[in-house]
C-alpha cells in the first residue's frame, strides 16, 4: 500500500478537518476529489508527515511518516497554492531540493525543465513568475530525484489548455515507468483515464472510495448536478 489510514482524525482547535477516515491507497494513480474544505489537502499533509494526526493512524509506504522522516526520501510533493521562496530563481530552488535529496542537481534540473518546458523562465526570480509558471515549477519540484510516490495538489489550477494536456501525458508516462501518484483535483475528468483508485472526501469523511471503474457511475451522478452533489454530501 502507498498510504493507509485507520480511524484517522485531524482537528484544528474546534474544526474537525478529518474524522474517522479509513482508506487503503494502492499503487498506481489515485484521485482524491471532493468539495472545498473536504479535508483533501489536510489528508495529503498527514500522509507526508507534515501534520501529526489528532487520532488514529496513517502509514506512508508502510511507515509512520511523522516519526520516520526517512520514508520521505521516496516522495515528491507539489502544494496548492504553490509554496515557493520569492527571492531566488526557479533553478536555485530546484538545486536546493536536489541537493537536499542527495541527487545530481544539474542532471535533475535539466530533466524536469524539459518535461515542464521551463527553459524560458527557470533563471528568473520566482516573484516575477506568472501563476502558470509558479504552478509548473511547483509541479516540477515533485519530480526531482525520480521519487517512487508523487503527491500533486491541484496540478491543473492556473494551467493553460495546452500545458494541461502535457501534464497529463507526463503523468501517464511516469505511471507507466512505475511511479505512483496521489492527485487532488477539482478538474477530475482528464485524470479518470489514468486513475486506478478514487477517493471522495467530503466534510472530513470518506464519501466514496473504490477502483476507478467501479466508482465511475457514482462520480458522474455526483458531479452532474452540483445541487444534488452538495445535498448528497451534506
Ligand atoms: N492549518 C489549518 N488550521 C486550521 N484549520 C485548517 C487548517 N488547514 C485546514 N483547515 C480546515 O480544515 C478543513 C479541511 O481543509 P482542507 O484544506 O484539507 O480542505 P480541501 O479539501 O483541501 O479544500 P480545497 O478544495 O478548498 O482545497 C477546512 O475546514 C479548513 O478550514
Ligand atoms: Mg486543498
């Protein structure tokens, strides 16, 4: 299993962000869907060991990510909104990450720069990037060092049509090569073709989870009418 949660709970003071979440995320590509505030990004941060569960437990590649930071060596992550330093160039930021991971910076940067078409702006200071450039850099960072598991929070936010297509094909290619993905996205349809497993988190609970083919019908119903979606989810 890539991620396994048992009776997972996360509270922020009075806010219950996740409540009694039980899921087993297998290898391959998993899509996490659900309305705003559903708990998706919180789940990702718990899986990465950035947050400590209030209750229950979470495992990443069979280990406790809060206690065994080492497990993160196998992981890449892109946050939403992109969390990047302002006053360095994209290249300097990627170098920093490559060095922290102990991989060859020049080689890794060349690879991801080509993958995400970043040559034109990689040497510019990050505070001068457009939203789409920020997004591309933040996705590229997740691929530094060829991690086994890649977490992407809203990879298509602020991305133009053409780049969205490119990102989907990169995921398809990397998935073919054995990388597992956990993708959080409101724009879910383009990922369905690649998805092996789907989890819908709503109001901190698992509303639906299962194999992509198995849940396709329920998902289509859920998203067809936003009204019934929210009624169904409340
Ligand atoms: N650091 C935090 N401190 C306090 N409350 C938080 C924090 N992070 C998240 N929350 C709350 O936890 C709940 C779940 O938030 P989360 O960001 O996980 O949702 P999400 O599913 O990612 O939503 P979105 O689709 O809007 O990104 C929300 O009510 C949110 O306000
Ligand atoms: Mg979120």
